[in-house]
């Protein structure tokens, strides 16, 4: 020990001074030893572990710490220390037994290691420079032969601080941090190996031993044997990564929102990973993503880069949804996760919801119901190929979700940051209903455009005219639309193409000039006709696509996604433009710009009628072909973002040959999505129910059509429970149907603020019984709208609304009652919320394809005097 240090220590001892901010050298024994872990008993100041004097090989020490392997002590130095010194060895109280190893490390790096010391051996001196070290860790291992008799002494141990520096402070043995929202928390802990671990969601045992299996964001190739979150091939060909934790920052973005960034790096490579979590406190929502960066001499190949890798306990039920065109989100499956790996995925490149939505629900500790149970909903904000894996190793379940590793190895250049798609998690310990309401709240604020504006009643011509229309035919639809109360007209596919006119789906995509025969003066006069009648005007477009029968394709056959030596594989007679090619990007942007800049156009439907089956880019070099899937997705989002920013007042509908692309990655640039081409209301009841687990009803476009040939009243009622619109030839509608549609239009306008911004309560699951029922309650509880959809014959039993204010008085009023049917028996009655929720309301429907929509209105304050 150097003499200056010794003198300072002696001075402190002489004056009997406790370490203070003036201390320059501090005995280890003066720190809070309760934070030191021990394999037996508790650490002792200035004594060996059993309470006797500190003695190593016959030499006594007045100062020091007696501990017992396995032991760990963390000390905060904040970069203010100069040196750690001590004499270490097995205390003589162990006789000639015991064997230990002393390790000194700073900020995750080993600074000194004693090697194995045995009982009866002389003390070993340690003197370690600590310049810049923030956290000092002193460890004692069992020397590899078990903990018996491992009485270990840090004798004469002291820390020399910089002049005037504050004293060191003992820290809890493990660094932890938590993500917490109103009713949810996840705890992370740094292990002895410097790696970051996570306490499994669903356990609350902070003392449980950490296993390697519990590593958070585990990496392939360095001892982790289950499904990894990250798999990278470094520039030297090494396919393993080993990340240690560096620290984290937490910043409040608002009173409700905090951003946590946890930093990790691989000590063997200039390779860094930042795990990012944005918590929304009141909504119990966590947005999670990962940022990856390196400074290696050349590209690093990212083969897997999950957005999330949360760990859960076992006994978890997974609900997921599969479908197909016209059957989107209609098949919920709930199954217990069992040992092995369950995979939900898409390999289609551009349409995440084609067969499987990238959203799911995990119910912990058994199946959840609408009102009970712990549930975690996950939704990946990515429209491309995704993979969600639930890897159950019998001890716990890891939920991995992100870009599908399938064919997507990504070349990450030095100094570029790869940002994974955002995973959106929502928690509830009160069942599925509460979970959805919180996610809807988040979505209105952050998941979609204009989540706080009501939507217009829309008339679309697609089901009415198909490709068969011209200027006069379209204009002929405007007056009846206006009379009906429609506010927005949407002109669908078929308005463009000259050399290759778009009169069927086999030509014209790519040639975005209005067809001169149909619209000799372009679209502006048509939009003007609509605007003149008080209608807004919207337009269909499919900017990502091209038909081989187009001028564009003939001029630029190399602009399409295709593979060498393969015959072009067409879907709906079309191909996908290669958005990795800057010229194609510019073309698509110019197309969008020129369409949306037409005066009078304030709405657009962005369609996408095929997915990728031949993933090759004539633009990308041969060794970068696997970047296509990701580069395409990112270029697409850049285009959508630019569109939303350049046309802030133009509403956008996200459509993809029905609901092939419904996810929060794209939805943030759109006001709404088209759930499915299937508008049969008996099917829509199920689909809209399932979409509502994740998406607010105001985001779901629901149009009245003749699909399924259902009664008009039923079709209108179903459409009113989402964003109401019609796709009918109003000029040909029978008078009675016209009256029903007009009644629905006006009723929808009356309640749309409640269905858009209110809280949704799913009351009776249409998948399970003969009917479906749901209600929306305004945020101030003053109004509610109750929907009952009868899918099969059954008794008209009372339906029990939820979410009402028990003390308020609500008057019952049936909206747009079905002609010829008796109104609800309680029409006009005023009951308290408590009575309504307890006794229920008898609807006016009892037979298949009948519906009933009730408004429950309590006036401004719900008191009877106001009635
Ligand atoms: C598919 C969409 O889902 C339909 O609504 C319609 O817009 C057609 N494309 C037009 O081609």
C-alpha cells in the first residue's frame, strides 16, 4: 500500500472521522456492507465473517471486510476514484480449508483477478488504478470447488478518491431498471456476467436466480441455445455476438410518456445495440424497438433482429387470427402455448395481413375474458414479412417478434443505424375489453392520422359500377348521394390509362393519366361537379403497381420486382414496382403528387393488389438481393410519410385487395383502413369484432353493399358500428332501401362522435352465440350507443350494456328502426346506468339478419330534471 494513501487513512482514523465529502481515501469497511452479498452469514466490518479478527496466514489486519463466497459488492465511484488497494486471502478461521478467487472489475471490465487462493496461504496484494471507473465491482467466487469454508477477507481494503471528491457509495448488488406504466411493470437486471436479463412477465420473484435463458434480447452464437433475438455475422465472418450492458437513460417526453434507452455493446467488436422502450403510462402501452449500429471495417450481416424479446412465465394462452382474401381476421384461434416453438408469420413482403395479422393476444395464467384476466396484446408495426415466435423451453416463454428473418439478411454498413419496426404492447389485468380500450386510446393519439376527428359518410362506386363508368355516369351518382346525406364521394379503380385503358384489371396500372374518353378534361371537372353539390371528392390509386399492359412497363421493364431467368409471375395481371430503384421511387411520388394535387380531391384510397412472390431487384447488386424486402418496406413508408406530410388535409384509406395490409406500420400515415372486400354484413360482424381487439372502430371503413344479399337494415346497422359508408348504386335503389340508408346516414351522423371517440365494450361474442352485441360509451359517460346483430334466429333476450355511469339516467331510443318491426319495448324509457347494466335492454330483433341500434342518452348531466 503506498505511504501517502496510508497516511490519509491514518489521519481519518486518528480524527475518528466518518468518510465525508472531504474524504480522499475511504476504508471499504466504512461503506454500507448490507449491500454486499455473501454465500453464508453477513459481511462484517473489520472482522472475519464469523466475527473474529481478520487474520490471513497469521497476519492480523485492523481494517477490512470479512465475507464469504460467493460474494458481490458494487460501489459507485462516478469516475472520482484513483485506486483500490487491499490484501486478500482466505481467513485463518477456515483453518487450512476453503478456496476462493477475488475479482475486481470496473464498468464491466475485469481489472484484477487473484486466481484461486487456498486456506492457509499468505495474503495477496491488490492495487488497481480506477481512473474514470463509474462502478467498481468486488467479487469473490468459490474457487470452483463449492462454497464450504470460503471465509474470504478483503483486508486493509480502501479506495483512494480524487481530492475533494464525494465518497464512494455502496450500491444494490445488481443493477436493475424497470419499465412501468399504470398497471404493468417489467424488471431488467444486469447479471454477474454483465449481460442484461429480464424478470419474466407474470412472476414477481425478485430473488429468483437468473438463468442464462432469461437474457433479454439474446444473441445467437455465444452460448445461448434457444431462439435468439439477434443474429449477426460480423465483418470478419464471426457469427456470434455477445452483448454486455453499458447503462440506460430515461427521459420524460410528457407527463404520460417516458423513453427508456438501454445501451449494450459487444466488447470484442465495435458493435452496439440500443433497446428502446416508450412507455405510455395511462394507456399501459409500451412501444418497443431496437437500434443496431457498428463501426466494423465493412458491412455486418443482420440475419435476425427482433423488435421485441419479452419473456413470460408458462401457462400462457395465445390468440391469433388467420384468414385470406375476403376472410381477413375472421378466424380467431386461442391455444395454450406448449413447449416448442409456435410461429405466426408472413413471407409476402408487402401485405402483412393477407393470411395472418401481425397482432396477437397473450393471456397469462389461463384464458382471459372480456372482463377478467391478465392480457398482453402485441401488434407489430410492419407491413412487410414478419415473424412472431413463441418459444417455450418448458421454463418460460419468449415472445420474439420482428421482421421475418426469411430471405431478409440485411447488410448494415458501418456507421448506419438499423432501426427495427416498433412493437406495440398493451397490458391489462382486467381482461380483453380494458386492453382494447387502452390500445384504442393510444391509437387515436399515435397510431393513425386524425384520431380525434370524426369521419365523413362516404359513397364508393366500386360495387356499383366496377370498371364500367364515365364522366356522366359518375356525375349521375352525385345528386342521389347528396340527397341521401353522403358527404364524400370516392371514385374507385378504372379512371386512367389511354394507350392501355383501365377498363378491366389487366391493363393500365402505371399510366396514371385520366382516360380521355371517359374524362376528356381530366379529373378536375369531375371533382368540381362533386364539390359544387357539397360533396367532397376522393380518388383510388395503386401507386406501387404496374400492368405489363402499360406504357410504363414497356418503357421500363426493368423497374419491376422480378428474378433473373424466371418467367414473370403475375397476380391480378400485375407486378410490383421496385421501390429500391430511385427512379421508380421518383415515379411513384410524382404519380401520387399529380393525383392528389388535382383541385377538389381531398381523399384517396391507396390500394395494393398483390404481394411479392419473386423477390429480386434488377437494381440491387447480386450480393445485396436479400436487402430488397427491408429496403422496399422502408422506401414505401418514406413514400407514405411524404404523402401524408405534403397533403395534410387529404384523408387516406389503407387498402390492399381488401384487408391485405392492416398494421400499425402503415396505419400511422392513414386515417382508416379497408378491412376486407367482403362486405357481407354477417361476415363483417365477425371481422369488425376481431379487428376491434387492436384497432379502433373509427379506423375501420365499413360499407353497405349488396354482398350476401342481406336486408338493408341489417347491412346499414353493421356499417354504422364502424366508419359508415355505402357502395351502392343509389340511382337504382328501391325506395324502401333508400329510406333505410338515409335513416342510417342521419343516425350515424348523430352518433359518430360516440362510436369514434367513445369506449368500446364488446358484450356478446358473435363467434359464440346467435348474435353479437357491443356498445360505445362517450368519454364523459353522457351517451352510449348499443348495437345488437342477430346472426341466427334466437330469443330476444335482454342485452346488458357496460361502461355506463351507474348513477346517470339514460333515455332509451332506437335509431333508424327497421320498417315493419315493433320498436324496442323500452323505447323512451329513462333508467339509471345501474339499472340498464343490471337488468339489460330488450332489443327489437329476434331473427337472423335483424339488428337493433339503441342510443342511450343522459343529456348533459344525466339528471331526470333535464329530461
Ligand atoms: C381491391 C379493393 O379492395 C377494392 O375495394 C377495389 O378498390 C378494387 N381493388 C379495385 O381494383
